[in-house]
């Protein structure tokens, strides 16, 4: 058990100065003392039965043997990253040139397939470790890895342990980030049960294998403090609806609170193909299926009608927007204003890793709306006039729900995942607690993220991670190798 004296902190009930937070050995917050008694308990997410992973961070300079450790600066909840494909970190910056006059998501996808067919488990582990450290430094304290790379290069299943899955588990462990691993079902190349293409062969998985693997992971990892298993369906293009329905019901039987994610309505071509094949739009099909619950996360939902947005909100399912990826791939605008007005729950993800920064995702969430509506402070709420505070606080809580982890708030029952902003950094000078997150989103204050804690352990101190030196050479070597013709 350890105590931290936070100089300034964002709690669910608002900003406080000088609060004492007690963290149990399993990384869960047991008390928050604001000086005026204990803060309210947030008990909606259950506390896992946990055992601590190795502490990978150096000891805090500020550690005190007696009493609480003093934490100067501004403490805010760490952000869950609700959508990531780690291997795509190797593509960042390498696809920003014209191949044809009709470049789009679909031409980018060919480059992604080429990379997906070259990656070996050892390479994936280096890529993912580098990426997860970058996420921590940017303020993501946990990540949902939407993983559809399942087979060996020759398309045969791995005998025994799946090296590609293990690479992600190992990377999260080394980085010290919370991980919700989402084995992803991928069976067809388009609506109508079209067979996989050759370049998609490594993604193939039978429903039985998928369900057994998830059941096994749930049993094996029950006691890990930062790890959670969920499941994903790549998309309605990649999983026939009847297979999806059958698998989803069986998953519910394994764990009624299992996080279930799906890409949906990212591209107009996808919506059109779905209508041609089924007479319905993709989100309509999901709503009609009756499967959506608060444990479902719809990734993108870019091309949703107003009725569909209302339907998602009514089902209390979460939408994960990855604005930087949606912009990078030319997907389109998500109607954030309408969705939030309907009571929808929104979180963010780094997806293709074009940008790994929750502050940037949220800034562009607001800027998209300003550009469209020609107004300012569009996503502020009546109850929270500061755009930065509103967006960060809500995305953290909804992100935690989407990835099924007890994170997203500095509160009793939640895991001690938080960031400390250096209030002496030039980007923060002049900020008050109330404007701190406005500075983080709109004044480039990601550079002021000084220390990061996950499950009660400092993983970033003074902007540095214990694995920085070891990673640098290995990552550079890997990237040079991947840049060579293959
Ligand atoms: Zn994605």
C-alpha cells in the first residue's frame, strides 16, 4: 500500500488541490482524501483479482520512506487507447505519397497488406514495445489491441503458442501499459461471404478456434493486474452476420462483460456494398441484431445516419473515433456534436498510429466541429464549459468502459493510472487547474506530460522510460530492414 499527496488533481467531481490518494499493492485506489472526507466511490467497474507485474520503472526520486509521496504538478486520469493495430506503426510516414490519382483508404490497404505479410513475431514485439512506450509518453496508459494478424507467413497456424499474440502480450509487459487484447475474427473479403484474398490469408480464423482461444486466455490471465481479454469482429465485410451473431452470443456466455469491438461504416464503399448485399446499412444491421450492449465498442461509425447515432446511444454502446486515422485515410467526418447531444459515449484510439496522442485526437474532434459549424467551443457541455476538461474526462471514462478495465478516473475502485503535467513547462505557464486540459489539448502541452503511472507504478519519469536506451537501436535496425525491398 502506498500514499500519494497530489498537489492538484482532476477527480470525477472536479478539480481539487492537495488530495491524498491511497493505492493498494494491486494498483487499485482504495482511498481518495480531499481534506473534506473521502471522495465518492465509483463502483460500476469491478476490481479484478490481481497479482502485480514486475516493476519496470526506475524508483521515483520523490519517493519518501515515510508518509505520502509528494507529487508536484497537475495529476489527471490516464487515457485508455480504445483502438490500435500495433504493426501499422511501421507504416507511419511511409505512405504519404501519390500512387495514383485515385489514392484512398483502399490503395493504402494494399500497402498495409504488404507489411502484414512480412512481419515476424520478434519484429512485432519490437514495434509494439516502441509504440506502447510512445503511447505512455503521450498519455495513453492502456490500449485495446485489435489484432487480426494470426497465422505464419505461409498461412499455416502457429503450432502451440501463437507467436504474434505473444509478441503483443510481451510488449505490453515490457512497456508497462495496460492491455486489452482483442483477438479478431476475420473470415471473408467482402459482403456475401466472399473468400479471403491471398494477401488476407494470415488473418483467417475459424469461429471455433476463436472462441476456444478467448476462453483459454480468460482462464489463464484472470489474475493479471493490467491485462484483459476481449474480442473483436473485424467488420461486417470480414465476418458474415450469422457467424457474428452465433459467436457474440457464445462470447456473452463466457463473460457477460467481455469487451466486444467492431470496425463499422468507416468508408462509403463499405456502406454501399452492405446495402447492395443486404438491403440494410451496416450500423442498421448491428442495431437490428439486438446484440449491442454497453460492452460493445463501434470503431469509426463515420457514416452513421442521425437515426443510427440515436440507436447506438440508446443501446449505450460506445463509439471509438480515431480522428487522426480517419483524416489520414480520407474516411469522412464523424458527427460528434449530434452523437453527444443524443447522449452517446465517445472514446478515442490511435488506430493506424498516424498520430499517437490523445490530446491531438481530442483537439481534432473539436476542430472538425468548429470547421463545419463556424463556431468555437462546440463540444463544451452545459455542466463543463472547458472543452479540454469535458473531452478528456469523458473520453477517459468511456475509454475505460470500452476496453473493460477499471481505469479512466482517479477514484476509489479504479486503477492508479494517471499523468502528471509539469505546470512550470512553457506550454502550461499561466494555466490554472481549470484551464490545464485546455492547455493540454490546444496549447501543445503534450510536451508537459512529465510522469506517468500505471497500476500504481511510475512507468515514465521526467519523460523517460526504462526501456528507452535498449529500444532505440533495435527499433532503428528493424525499421531499416522493413524499408529494404522485401
Ligand atoms: Zn482499425
